[in-house]
C-alpha cells in the first residue's frame, strides 16, 4: 500500500511537469507565430514602400514657399479655340493635336493638359496673359480651378511688353491686379515666397525695361525678364532671366534658366527649326544636367508657330502623351533596357535582401518552435499513457 501510494504522486508530478513544458512550448509557438507574422507584414509593407520610392520621380529641393528648384515649366497658350482661326486660316497649324481642335477653356481639356505636363515632369505652366479683362485673363481662374488637388501650378507670361513699353503706372496696376485676383491661390506659382511673373520683351528692349519693372514692382512679385543684348550690364537686375526663342534648339542663361524647343514651323513659313526627336532627347538631357534653376520648355501648345510638345498625330506614342513628352518623362533618351523591378543594383546593398533574410529567420524560428512544442506535447502524452498503464497495473496487482 505504501509503495503504491508513493508511486502515484511521483507519476503525477512527472505528468504535470511534461504538461507544463508542453503548454509552455505551445505558448512559445503561438508567440513566435504572432511575431513572425507581424515581422513578415512589416517587411512586406517596407518592401512595398521601397518600391514606390524607387519608381517615383526624384523630388528637387524646395524653396521657402514649397516650389521645387530646379523648376521645370512650360509656356502655355490658353487662347484656343479662337486662335485655331487666324488670318482666315483654319486650322492655324501644320499639325493635328491628339485632342483635336479643342477649347482651352474646357475644364476636362485643362485637366488633360495638366496630366500630360505632369507626365513630362513639368510642374508649372506659364500662361500667356494679355492684360486685365482680355480673354486670356478670363482663362486664368479656369486654369487655377482645374489644378486643385493636382499639385500643378501656374505663372503669368506678361505679353504686353512685347508691343511697346508699358508705363510704370500700368505695370504697377497690372501687378497689383494679379496679386489681388490670383496670387493668393495655392495653385499660383510662388518662388521665395513671392508670386511669379514672366515677362516677354521686344528686340528693342534694353536696361530701361529693367528699370521700369524695378520701379513698378511695389507688390514684391518674383519677376523673370526675357534676356536682350547687354542684359548682364544693367544696374538693376530682376529676380531671374529667361530666353524665349524657340527657333533655337536650346538656350542656357547661366544658372538662371535653360530653355529648349522641339522645333519651329509656323503656318505660311518654311521651318526655322526642323523637328528632330534624337536632338530633342539630347536637349532634354542637357537641360537636366545644367542644374539651372528654371528649366523651361517652349512650348506646350503654341500650335500656330509649331513649337508644341503636346501630343499630335505626327508624333503619337504608345504612352498616349506623344514622343516629345515621353522624352521629358524619361529626362532624355529612352532607356536601352528596362531593368527588372525585383532586381537590386549590383553596386548598392539591397534593403530588400535584408528584409528577406529577416523573414527567412522568422519562419525558421517559427518552425523550430512548433516542432519543439509538438515533441514536448507528444512526450507529455506518452508519459501520461505510461503512468496510466502503471497505475492500472498496480491496481490490478492489489
């Protein structure tokens, strides 16, 4: 009796010990399972984030006002549909726009234009503006409204300077008008915290034009004047300079700006600049390499002079945006080969590899923990069966 009584507690203790180890292993397995699952989720999410970052265009540094520098912008003409007919000619262009002979006041057309420019890494349009109350002025609210939630911005191209010398008072009135009517919009381009106005010029302009604009700018606008012979020698200098001469393929104005043109083929004239896609691709690459603060395209849609990069039947492409915007999208020539999305550069350690190793380690630990739990649970079960068999034997012997 005594011997049988002492054996039972020992057997029970062994069974309890095995059960405790089995339960502990089971809990460990569950914990590792949860941890591995979370780690794999985290690694997977991180991998997706990395891929998105790799494929997205690289953002340029921002100014105090949040606009990127270098800034890529395109000269834009909101004067269609009236301008499709000029000098009794319709359509006043040698080309066939992919959108047809559109109305540039149509909201859907503007949105498609914005989408096309953003595809070409163009973040701002420079809209032709001929003064207060003129029909190009009436288009500015439409451009700003269509840009809502797109991140796209607009500046003004002051055209009246090309047809004379506006007085200081007129310039001040126009700048004040632009400030009060449009500049407060988040979709109006600002540089260094100031609203941006580009200014055209005529061949006879000189330093006197700079002086007039300097005196007129009482509203602290960011003024970008068109260059002329001797512009560097002027006592007063604007905030920046640009060139608008699309009969030339490219024009570098120091660190201020770099302007490129796809061609110049005006209605009724022989081409002044033949279109050449290979040259254009190189021009784009050179513009990017220049590091100029303003990287400008002449033009997005000046169809009458044949300087447009907007898609047309004559240079349509698989992207739907046309070969010239494709080159801007690629920042130069087309890649000779498309790299595998999953392949990491050989010259750089891949974060994806590290995350993959972490996932592999988590899975290995998970398998080992589950295996250990199963072994201990099995051992616990066997121990119990042996104890039960022993107890039954003792009972029968009694």
